[in-house]
């Protein structure tokens, strides 16, 4: 396993659906917050990387399993863990809430390295990104 990052959040009222639980699409937003926190924690600024080294790292696959819903003002932790970073970047996510850290959702994502602006897929993650993510 590679680098792990956790961030604490609180459900905002505007994240709720008519059933007064977090709308399903917002879980991917929470995953993205953890993803960018993880990259920042290892010193990788993806926007600067695009400008300087001409690579982007689009999400090409994501999955999400809802287990227990989040509700208004729940405090929760979203974690992101690197599980692969040789040919693609694979992150696993978990959302847990409350003092007992009840598992609410689990997911994963895959990102590829793409040359920019040509938009040509590379077959390996650049060495500097791989080393940073491996910890």
C-alpha cells in the first residue's frame, strides 16, 4: 500500500437530497477532496504539473458502494489510499462517521497519465509522481 490521507468534513445542508440524506453524487465530491488532499500532502500540484510538464491525470474509472447514509451536519472522515501507481493511479476511498467510525461508503478510482495538449495516453505514471505517491 502507498500513501494514505484523511480529511475531516461536515455534511452541508445543500448536499442533501429531498429524502434529507446526502445526494449520491456528493460522495464523489468528497472523494475528490480527499484525492486532492492526498496529492497536496506529497507535494504534487496537478495544475502546476500540467503547466510545467504537460501531463494531466484524468479519472477514467470510479466506483462507489453506499452502506450507511450521511445526513445533515454529520461529521465524517474521508480517506484516500494509493493502491497502485505504476501504469495507472488507483485510489481506494472510505467515508466513516461518528465516534465509532461507522463505515458509510467505500469506493475507488483510476487515473491515467495523458500528455497535454495532445491528449495522448502514456503507458506509465511519470517517475516523480510514482515516487511521491509510493511514500
